[in-house]
C-alpha cells in the first residue's frame, strides 16, 4: 500500500500535467474552499456513460498501464 505522501505527490503531479501553475493553485483552492464531497461526486461521475463505454475506457486505461505508457 502506498503512503499518503506518495499519493499526494502523484496527485499533484497529475494536476500539474494538465494545468499550468496558476490553474493548479486555483483548482486546489477551489477544492479547499468548497464543501467538496468526493463520494457524492464519484456517484455521478459516470452516470452519462453506458456500461459498454465505461468498459472500453477501463480496458484502454488498463492496456496503457500494462504497456508502460502510464506510471
């Protein structure tokens, strides 16, 4: 099992891969300011996708990870 520090590090790294420094800081501030409920957010994350679409995305993710394209 990974440590909290490792998870935080990878989380920040993922954010900075998609956002520039200002956007990343804004994103982190928004999460802290809002009463963000991750569990509720996850409940609705895939509701607009069919089971087939979700399966395809999961398999593509798995293949990339297996082929070493992702850490």
